[in-house]
């Protein structure tokens, strides 16, 4: 995985009032934590963060360039808190990592190819959008591609069908289905006959003004 740099500022103040002041100035409150450091409050430029994550999502390995601090710790984005209405970022959690220690991370699934079953009306049904993996920070893939080209209608692509580097371990159960090609929705002839017998395929009953007009004609 490519490592990207992000300039951040160490926050000396805490609290909601200070966090609001950061956001009003175009920043995002953040925190860096890990098993060998004390939690460090940070402030991140919102525009810079969006540019950094554009096209990569949250699955990034980031070198944090902290103003006034000599060391630039490597970190991953552990959590992002967003405003449910405005959709802007409210807070970011960075988890410090060591390049020689394996970590667990969620990686997006990327579907490639067009299944042969789609020519017969088959529909692509996703079972998993992300996979949980374990690897060294530098070995975490941006995404995991699943080629569905050979899938027929009724066939599945499971985790055990993946071919990945030996240094990347999938933590999901191997029998979990990532994607399926399901048959198109159709009615059997007998099901249609049953619907006709029950009158469920007949023309809808006229209601409203037209129905009222018919009633008036019959009473003349």
C-alpha cells in the first residue's frame, strides 16, 4: 500500500467549544492513539484531508507530519464521525501503526468483469462489500478485486475462491459468499394461472369521478 503524507497540527486545547472553532476555520478535530503512545489531539485541514482520501476512501496508510514534532508516525484511519445531515466530517481517529507489526483492517471489494450469466438475464447480487484482512501495514491492498467473468446463473464467488498474496490473510469465514449471479425474477405458468383465477391480473377497478359517473348513469 502506498503511504501518503498529511500535515497536521497538535492541539493544545480540548473541548466542544475549541472543536467548533477548528471546524469554523476549515479544519477537523482529530486524535492519534496507539498502544505505545498517549492520545494526541490534532487538527487537520478539511480540504487537504478530502484531497488525500479522494479515490482511496478510508483505507490509507498515512504518515502524519505533525508541526513542531520531529517524528512522523505512520497511521491508518480508524474512524470518521460525520454529520448525518450536512455529511461533513466532524472528527477523525488515527491509529498509530508499526510497519513491522501486522494489523487488522477492512478492505473494499471491487467487482470486475461481466458474468456470462448476465447475458441470460442473471442479476449480480453482492454478499460482501468489504473483507477483513490481517497484514503488515505496507502490504494492505487498496481493494480486493473479484473477477466474476466466468460465473453462470446460480453460481457464487466465495472467499475461498480468492487468490491473494501469502502475506495477506482473510479473516472472514472461507465459505462466505462475496457475490452471486441470481436468476431473473419470473413467474411460472401455474403461478400466473393462480393469479388469474383469483382476479389479481384483471384490470383495476375504476375509482373516483369516473366511478361516480357510472353510478349516476345506472340510476337514470
